[in-house]
C-alpha cells in the first residue's frame, strides 16, 4: 500500500479524534461555568482514576473498595446526567462524540485496522485517482442542449428530443443515486457528450457523499496490470477499489488493447459489480454491433442484459467548440 495514502487516511482519523476531544473539552468548560454543581461532580469523577490506582497499589480489600468506587462513580454519572437534562442539555452532552465509536477514532480495533480506517484509505485512494479527471469542468450546468439543434438538418428534431430525454434522465439518475442504481452504457460517436454527461453524474453523486471512481479504461487497466505483475510492493489496490466503489465510471471502452489479461479483468469488473448489485457507467464509441463482435459473449451478454443502454447522438461538439472559441478538451 502506498505509504502516503495510508498516512493521509491515518491523518484523517487522527483529526477526527482531536476534533472530538477538543469539542468535548469545550463542552466541559461551558457546562462547568454554567452549572457549578456539575463542576463539582466532574472534579470528583476526574479523581476516580487516581483513587482506583491507590486502592490497587495498597493491596488491601481491593475488590470491595473498587466495587465501592465503581458505585460512587455510577451515582455521580447519573447525577450529572440528571442535572444536565434538568437544565435543558441532552443527558450525554459530556460524552466524547467520536465519528467511529468502535475504535474511538484511533483507527485500530482489537489489534487490527478498524473499518473506519479502511474506508478512509479507500477514500484517499479514490481521491488520488480522480485527481486528473476534469470533474469540475463537466457539470450539468455546463451542458447545453443547444448544440443538439445544430446543424440544421432533417434529423434535428429527433436529435434534440432524444438528447433532451437523455439529459433529464441523467439528472434524475444523479439526483436519486443510490448504490442500487442501475448501470448505464453510453454509446455514440466521438464528441457528442458521453464523457461530459458521465462526469456531470459523477459530480452530483460525489456531492452526495458517495465514492466515485472515474477514469479511462486504458488508464485503469494498465494500473491494474502494473500492480498485478509489478515486482515492487503494490501502491494501491486499484482492482479492489474498482470492484467495491459506489459508482465506477469506465470511459472509452474499446480503446484498450485486446489482451487476455485485459479481457479477463473487464469481465471480472463487470461481473463482480453486477453480482454485488453496484452501479457502473461505461462509455464507448462502439455501437452495439461492434461491441458484440469485439467482446466475448459472457461480457456482451451481461452488458446488454443488465445495463441500460443510452444512445448519445448529435454533432461532434468538441469540433464545434474548437471552431467557435479555440480548442475544447
Ligand atoms: N451538451 C454539451 N454542452 C456543452 N459542452 C459539451 C456538450 N457535450 C459535450 N461538450 C463538450 O464537448 C467536448 C467533447 O465532449 P465529450 O468529451 O463528452 O465527448 P465524448 O462523447 O466523450 O467523445 P469521445 O467519444 O471522443 O470520448 C467536451 O469539452 C465537452 O465538455
Ligand atoms: Mg469521451
Ligand atoms: Zn473506527
């Protein structure tokens, strides 16, 4: 695992702990000031640890005295909760609010990495992968239907109406996204807006707090391949991130080399995510016939049976934009 990704995740978890404890101290100060009775109880409670230690050290009647201390402690806690609620505070106002109760934001639980640390590692890895994506530049707001009115041919009306439907169903998909959302196959010629639409979806889904991985299939497969065959300790477990992320967007299917490793990996990704019920978006320049002849039956049949296919039509907008105002992406 990449050390810096691990460190970044560990830093995230540590920051949560420091923040939780600082907030807890702030609440103590606030309450001690407002409710002197509680200040007294808190003072007693703080001394319990020292008393425990003294009892154990003395070695006399340890069990009985510890039991007595424990009872006093409980009473003090109860009194503190009661005074809090009587004064309009929640009873647990002075408990530390950890993000992860299980490991108390330490990242370790029963000698292993806690799930919260594993999630932080995955998120840090995903953020690293998406660093290069043009996410911010391709949103729904920047997607204009006007391009599909051009050029003025007899097909115009159909193109516009088709893309209007596509646009609205993509927005709806993004806004009502869950990890059980369907998978989508966008296909269509170059420059019509496949990447733009899928990034617009990614943008909204990320904003709702889901993990999204977006990249071209070439980049993703070559990364998986390097990690699979590489000698050095693998940086990131890309394959397991691809298999488990909430939404995976594979751009430019059909541009990768047709090697046995790639074909097997594509099958693995498509099949595993279907089995887990996780949504995937795939973009391709190939039409449905091309797909059928290029990929083996077990991949194509899954794509056609499970994915919603959306044909993206229209002019080459990349070209139009370039003509209008210099080079587009
Ligand atoms: N409806 C649109 N409104 C505004 N900009 C658009 C629209 N559709 C596409 N674009 C822009 O045009 C360029 C090409 O679009 P995009 O990359 O989405 O095409 P594509 O279908 O993915 O093409 P390719 O098959 O070559 O990958 C991008 O800069 C994109 O932001
Ligand atoms: Mg594209
Ligand atoms: Zn935890």
